[in-house]
């Protein structure tokens, strides 16, 4: 008959072990099996720890290309540490469950790790130890199998996202900018149907809202090219749609409104998923960080290439502001949180940096192979 002190210690170990194992199982189910955009506190702690580490690493870096290279490793690091955390906590939990039998923390942890990784190099006789070892083996297999199955889904969503972002680089420059998209389209060398384009980005935004809210680690995956960004691309498309509606209300297709609606719903859902504050119903005359002077620069870009504007800059500004207030705050907060490429009209970043203009390739022709003569689209 064990002494009262030993009985109390065994009961405490069994209770703590059960709590830890249940916490790991709950975290695993919420993260990998329930697509509701509500990661467990454990996963949030891992993400914050990794993000804090990468913020520290990039703090002294002032060149964006170098920062982007370092930050590209953040999402894979989060996934790896997430898996290791689940396995380590599960091993600790099962070790606590085995402690009343083994009477040695070292032996209990060794046996738990052996069973969890299905190595089987140590075991303790007795029905409780056998049941615990079997449960640990099943848990280890489930954790690793689910993580392996999780990766193809993540990279499938990443590839779908980046396909349209890559196409946008031709249409809006890199980094993307809303007025640049309208200017290049009007110049005609793209031959792009804007109604179809807005419709495709409406569906793209819906896909992002579902996949990136359900699996927030996708937010940390950066585009393969340093100047590319899914977030900057979405803001550019929304700005283009807002400018189209504000400057050419008679010509703008109805798909522009639908794209804007889906776009700001997407950005608000992503902001909530990352616990960033967001106004669900802003007023059309609410505060806006983008100034009217910046809007005039975009407006002049359209006028310079002969875009068929129907309103002056003064007349168009209140309408553009009324659209942009719906998504600007969420977009700026996400751009700062994710340290996206510092593009025009996307707000400040974690470090002081001037926004980058879209890269415009030289217009090389047989008559001008050097590309010295620039077309209106390149001006």
C-alpha cells in the first residue's frame, strides 16, 4: 500500500500527464482538422515566438531584399517548430503518465519517447504501462501523419495564390500599384478585359479568405520574388477598382464593385484571424491614411496616358475615399505585421523605408533596341 504522500504524487503526475496529452490532441485537431480559423493557444504561442525571433533578426537590416531573404524562412520554421512542440509535449505528457510505474523521470521520458516515435527500444511490464505505450505510439503516428498530409494542402493553396500574383506583375508592375494597373490596361498592349479581371480576383479573394483564415500560417509564406506580394497585389487590385469607380462611374463594370466587396471582406477576416483590430463598418468619411495629394499622383498617372476619366480629381476623391476606407486599415495592419514589400499606397512598415515604385521595363523595339524611347505606358 503506497504512502499518502506517494499516492498524492502519483495522482498529480497522472492528472498533469492527462491534461498535457489532451491539450496536445486538442491543439492538433483545432489546427489541422477543423478549418475554422481558430488556432489553439499553443500554436499561437509558437507563431509569436518564431515571429519575435525573426523580428529581432531583421531589426538591424535596412535593405528590403536582405530582409525578405531572412523572412522567407519564417513560415517553414513555424511549421517545423509546431511539429516539434507537439511531439515534445506529447512525450512529456506520456512520461508523466508512466512515472507512477517507472518511479524514474529519466526512465519514464525515455520510454515515452521510445513509444511515441515507435522505436520500441524500452518498455515497462504491466497493463498500465502497456496501454500508455500503445497510446503514445498511436499519438506519434497520428501527429506525424497529419502534419505530412497538411503540407500538400498548404503548398497547393500557396501555388494557387501565387499564380495570379505572378500574372499581376505584367498588368500592374512589381511591386503592384493600382493606378499602374489601370494605366497599362488603357494603353492597350495587354488587351485585358477588366470585367473578367475583376471577376477572377473576386474569386481569388474568396479563396484567400477561406484558405488563409483556416490555416493562418499561409499568411507567413512569402512570394518567390522579393518584389512580389499577394497582399500588395490585392491592395493594388482594390485600389484600381476603387479608382475606376471613382473616376469613371459610367464605364466601370459592375464586377469592380463585387471585387471590392469581396476584397475588403477578405482583408477584414484575415486581420481578425491574426488578432489585429479592424472596424467592421467604417463611415465613408472616416479617417484615411492615404492623403489626397497621393491620390492626385495616381490620378495624374491616368490622365497622362489619356485614361477616359469622367470626374476631376476633386470630384473623384470623396468617392475613392469612400471605397478605400473599407479596406485600408486592415491592409495596412497586415502589411506591417507581415513586413510586406514596401509598395506605394500600402502604408508604413516595421522600419523606416520609402515606398518602391513599380518596375517598368524599357520599351525595346527594332528601331530602338536600347529602349531609350519610352511609351506613355512606361512614362
